[in-house]
C-alpha cells in the first residue's frame, strides 16, 4: 500500500458529482515549498494535487471552499495524458480516504487552527449556541 499525506490550500471551491450512482467530491490542493537554490536565492515551488473523495458524507462539501487549508490522506495516482500540442504530460491525483479541515488562509490557520474559519456564513449563523465556541472551558479535566 502507498499512502500520501498533504497539507495545503484549496485552489477553488469543490465540486460534488454523482458517477454511476456514487457521490464524489472533487477538489484541488496546492502545497507550496520554499527553499534556497544553489546560488542562495529564495525559491518557491507549488505542487497541485487533484483530489477525489468518494463518499456518501457530502455534508463537508460546503466547507471545502477556495483558500481553505486541509489535511488529506489517501492513495496517490499518476495520470498520463497527451497535450493539445501532442506532447506527453502527467498529473498527480489522490484518492482521498480521510480529510480534515484546518482553517482558512490568512486567519492563523495551521494545525490546531480555527475550525470554524472554513464554515460558510449561513452555517455559522444557524449553529446552536456553544457550537464553534471555545469548548475547552467546559471540559471537566
């Protein structure tokens, strides 16, 4: 088994499709790595990964919006294709097994970040009292 884990930001809002009676959530995650080249110049390299999450639990879809930081885990797949000019190309895709919302870009997102940051506005307004608030104060330990 090959497993891949990615932390990155969604490049655009997700799309929910039904294929052969099964639901799939498609989205793209970008991971940017910063490094110094051999001359000492700062460089950035962004890797885009197309993700497919085959699930009946599509309730997460409204939260998968452009800029949302996510952790995704699953099995990698390389897809080969031919470009319009006739040259060969390849893309990296991920068959998602698990996804976790980490927050929104520019809002102090990261591991342990603001879980409600990725919520659509209507979901924030209609949530019951206490949901999305600091529940750590209510824990008995």
